[in-house]
C-alpha cells in the first residue's frame, strides 16, 4: 500500500482534534450539571448502557473520518495483473536419460506432472508453447491459448535419444520472435528449459542464450535429477546420468532468467508453480481510493445510524 | 464537623405578619394540649390563658383570683380559674441536608424551613415555653439544648442563618440516614412530653422507625417541604443532572415523555410511602410547596 499524495494524510489529525474538542465539551456539560435531589431515583430508572454501546457511534465516525482522510491521499496497491499477449515456451528434454527413476516415478513423468502444475498456475490469457527435444527437435507447438493442446503435446513425449539443448532453444526463440503485439512491439515472452544432462549434440546452448538476451526473452532453467540417477542400457549395463547444473545456470544468467535445481517431484512441481505465476502475471499499482471511499461511507452511515437509533443523538 | 454554608440562591422565608404567628400559636397549642390531658396539677405548672371556670368565692381560695367584673355584676364575689398550663418544650428538628438547598419556583426548600423555624420559635417561647433545636443533615447532628426566652430565639435565629450542609463531592463520604440519627437523638434527649416539629423533605432513608419512637411519647408534626420540579422532570432535552448529596452525575434525555412519566410515577409512589409512614407513626402531616404561600398553608393545615 502506498499513497500517491501522502501529505493529505495530515488531515487525519482532524480526528484527534475533534475528539479533544468533544471531550472538553463533555467535561463542560458535566461541570455545568443541574442539581436535582431525585438523581438517585433517576439513576435507577435509566438503563445502564454498557461502555461499548456508548462509544461505538463515536468510534465508527472516527474510523470513517480516518478512511476519508486516507482516500484523499490516493492509496495505491500492487496487484498481480495477467500479462497481455505474453507467451511462454516449455522446452522439455525428452532424451534417454529422462528414463532414470531417481526422481519418482521417472524423470520424464515428473516433468510432465510438473508441466500440469504449471498450466494450472497460469492465467487463461497466457499463450503457451511446447518444444520437446532429444537428439533433435521432436515436437513443437507454437504458443497458443489452447492449453489442452499443450497438455496433450507434453503427455505424448517419450524418453529416447541424446540431448540437443541448443537446437531446441533456437527453435523456441524462432517461434517466439515471430509474435508481435498489437502496437508493433514484441510481446513479453519467456522460455522454461527443463534438462537433466549435458548437451551432447547440436549448437551451443550458450549461443542460444546470448540470442535470447538480445531478443529480451529470459530463459528459466530447471536442472532435474540427482547424481545417483542411472539408466538401464539395452546391453544390460547401468549408465550414470547426473544432471548438469553449471551450464544451465550459465544459460539462465546470460539470458536474464533464473536457474533452479530440483531433485524430487515435489520440488519440481513447486518450481513450475512459482514460474507459472511469475511469468503469467506482473505487478501493477492501481489506485484503490474508490474502495476506501466506499468503506468510509459505510462506516459513516453505520455510525450515524447507530448513534441516532440507540442514543437519539449523533455522538 | 462540616461547616454550614448559606446556599446560593437563598431568598429568605418572606414576610411573617405577626397575627399569622398568633393564630398558629393557638392552633398548635390546641393540638399540643390534647396530648397533655390531665386535670391534676403537675410540678412546674403555671397559670394559663384559657379560662376553666368562673365560680363564687369559697373560703380558702386565692384572693388574687377575684374577678372584679363578675363580682360587680352579680354582687357576689367571684373568682376566675384558668387551665393550668405546663411549660411546653418544643423540639424543632430541621433538615439542612444538601437536597434542601433546592428550589425552582421562587424559593428554596431551605427558605421555607427557615420560615417555619422562625415561626415555631416565636410561638414556643411565649408564656414561658422552651425551644430546643436539632439540626440534622451533616455527619453530626447539631443541638441547641432546651432554653427559653429571648436568648433562645436569638440563638435559634443564628443557627438558621448558618445555612445548609454544602454539596457532597463524588468520593467523599455521604451522610445518609442523618434524619434517622437526629430523630434517635431527640428521642433519647427529650424526656418530658412535648411537641416535636420535624421540617424536612423526607428523602432520607429509614426515618420511619425513629419517628415512631419519638411519636410514642411526644406530639409530632411532620412538615414536608416539596418543590414542583421534584414531582415532575421538566422537558430540557439532554441534561446532565448531579445529586447534591453524593455528587453523582447522570445523563438523562428529558425530551422523552416516557421517561418523564416513569419518573413522575416513581415520585408519586415515594410520596405516598412518606404519607403512609407518617400516618403509621401517628404524626401530623403538613405539606408545604415552595411555589405557594407556605405560611397560609401551614396555618390551614394546623387549624
């Protein structure tokens, strides 16, 4: 909460001043009280009003005055507003090492579940695309509002082959660069890269990261897996498939994104959820004076009504 | 001992014409003599004014009692005999509690008290009578022991002029039951049968028992002083009222007719209780209003 015209908050000083004035008037009235011998009898007749009922009207009016003073100072709050025409491409590694079971149930299935989480965290106005890759780009889906298609594409990925991260990133950048907003500027875009190992083939992913930085598209990288991940090879041997967090961190740093490293499904899902809300919305400051004014008027009406009804006087 | 103070707004009792006092004297004496019945001479009896009989002279009668007019008329010596009168001690119990310093219609209740005390004092010291005063209202009852003559009257007037007990402040100890204490004291001190005149607004609690005790031996006349603003609350909007005795404050909305009705009803009930209490005690009851000619009302009630 911030105030666009904070000096107006000084009008709130009127409340204690008025309170002090009312208090002195009350003391004055008591000082000039009329003598009457029947006060004991009257005291027995007049119902004893509990303290909170006596002070409630004045309290409500004071709150209303404070609310109006805050309204005049133009309060503003930060809201998370869905980004218009923003796009994000989920670049998902579908290489053979994604069969490893160190991340339950398998790395690839964990990634698919996490992507589901992501889809539920983003607003409906966000365009989502998919690039599934192994030795080459396997499946692409241009950023679209049809989130069902995105779910289907991700679910259809199979784990097989090498890791060509650079090619995949370039493909994603191609599909994003083509998008333009209504006013001719490139709409905000981001890439989420999930990989579990070193790049084995294709162009260097670091060059793709530089290109992303030039285009102004941040790449968020997620390094999935533990050092104990193993995969059963066709000849029966176990191949160790540790992740490669250093390269991924370098990709993220160069392109202006963030690097994450996760070792289990829960953390992965958490990261995707965070990314979903991070990419899909942006903070915007909006004036909430109308809400303040409305609440103040309600308090004013309430205070006046309660005062007149209970005590047949305003304060 | 709280010092008495003249109340603000004191108007004085008003004019006290001499013949009104004389009429009251006769009326009160008639009341009092009913309680002093008995044809035998008692110690300290003096010759009174009321004529008992006019009869022919017999040997042994007092020669000073010869009545010349009757003797000349009939030719036979006659003597005039009068009812022996005992010197009556009148006890005056004056209520000077803070609630008496209240009045809205031209006179305070304490002004009427002063007037009644002056009138009763004048009556009491006639023909050798004595007057004693008990001033109740503060924490301690002030007493003026029985005395007669001009000195007694002067002392009574000085005591009346002293005023009333000042208003109680919140938190200070109040003198509730001052009237009851004073009556108990009078019951203890007044041995000989006499007249007790109690001038009060009877707003104190628990006065009925001690008054019954006093009325068992003496003739009691209770003079109740009332102000119209006590019977009914005036319509003044939102008012803060303070109790003169305790200093308690109460905020009351007098523009509500329902509240005024309830108050008037409660006040009527209280006065009915006072009336019945006085009747049970066997005391005479006089009600004086501050907005009327109290002297005339007193005379009419006593006659």
